[in-house]
C-alpha cells in the first residue's frame, strides 16, 4: 500500500465526517492507485457509496471535483511520488539544505515530542487498559511484521521473561498463523501495524475477530484496519523527517506495556525472573561486570606502550639455524 497525496489530510479529518464520507475517505486512503486508474463510478461502487459522495469528498479537500482528485493521484503515480521513493527525494532535499547534523537533530526532536505526547494525552488511558487486558489473558499471541516486527518481538521477549504465556506468530515456513488455532476467548491477540499496513497482520487480526478472540493493537489511526477490529487501541504517531516512518513511539509503548504487565503479576513475574536469571547464568550469556571492569583497568600491552612512548625497538630476527 502506498501513501496518497491526501492521505494525511483525510486521516486528520475523518472523525468529523459522516458515515458515507468515511467510507469514501477510507477507500481513497486504502486504494490510492485505484483513485488514479478507475472511473469515479467504479470507485464509488467499490467504496459502497453514491458517486455524488466521492465528488463531495473531493470538494471537502478544496478541489473543484473528483476529476481533479483523480488527476492529482495520476500525476503522483507517473512521477513516482507514492511510497518510500517519493519521500526519499524530499528527505534528500531537506538534508542538503539542513546538513546531516540538522536532519539528525530534527528526527530525534520529533521522536522525543511524539513519545512525550503519549504521556500527556488520552493515549495513556489506552496504554493502561491494554496492559490490564494483556495481564489478565491466559495467553498472548503476538503479531507484527515488516517494520512492526521489532515491536511485537520486543513485547513477546519481555513477556517470555516473566512467564510462558506469550506466543509469537512469525511467518517462518508460512506457518505464522497456525498457533492462533489454539487461541480462545480467554486469550488475547496483540497486533501492531502502521501505514502502509501489512496485509498478513490485518488478515490474522480479522480472523481472530471473527472467532471472538479479544484483540489489542498498536497502530497509527482510528481508521486503520487494526483499529476497526481491536478491543483496545493505542495510537502512535509515525510521521518523520526521514523517508521512513518512525517506529520509536510504538517501541516505547511496547516497553511500557511489558513493565505494567509485570507489575500486575508481581509474584509470578518475580519467580519467573529468578529462573530466567539462573538460566542466563548457566549459559554464561552476558559479560560479567567484574571481569569487564578488570579488562578496562588492565595495563596496556607492550606494543601499545611502545607506540605511545615513541621509542622504537629493534626488530628481532628469528633464528634460521
């Protein structure tokens, strides 16, 4: 899925739209290439609205009509402005203007602000509600693919440290969704995907919804596919000065969820972590802090001392007898 010219504007405005407007807007958001290629009547039929609704949405965007909207999307297709490639050109221009330090600073400040908004907004309530649902679940099935994979894996890793209730739905060998066949109404599916949404993740969530399995999601919009089927939704921002959308706020939410879940299961989590620490010790997984400190304090080698003193030593010629 690509990002169309009016995607961000439609996502911002969609909550205030009527039901018919929302259907049309969702179609334009989800099918930007079809907007460029299909007739307005065909698009209205696929969106489930009257052709006049498509025209009214175009005028809502400040255009003269739907033909102008189609023309803008067609030009975006021809110029390659859809997707990551188009954004890369914009980043290159900004980076040339601001320099590497300037762009890096802008990206980091944007990420910090996005995380800060999670702590100051209604999303904090959503995070707490999501954590409680996950803590009370018999098992948690985690799905996140492509850029969202790190988010799902990180929560799964934290949950695996404090118990055995987490199952990661990876797609190795095409068997990613098979474990979901064991899920029931006392379990929870944790799903995460941001625009452009990954088809397999959405299909797994829709399947879980059809079978009555509770769903919690981290996504980027109330009109995102996961938001439509989830019982609890945490919304994160993904906009970035980079050509690639940021996953930093979503990653932060996963870490907070793991901490809150551990706090809800104090005794079980404590015992599980003791076993986990013992297991790591058995396999000597991490560098020992004392050994590492001694390494740092050890005197430099002879060759290093010689190099620092500036004195040259005569090379020793090996005995050839």
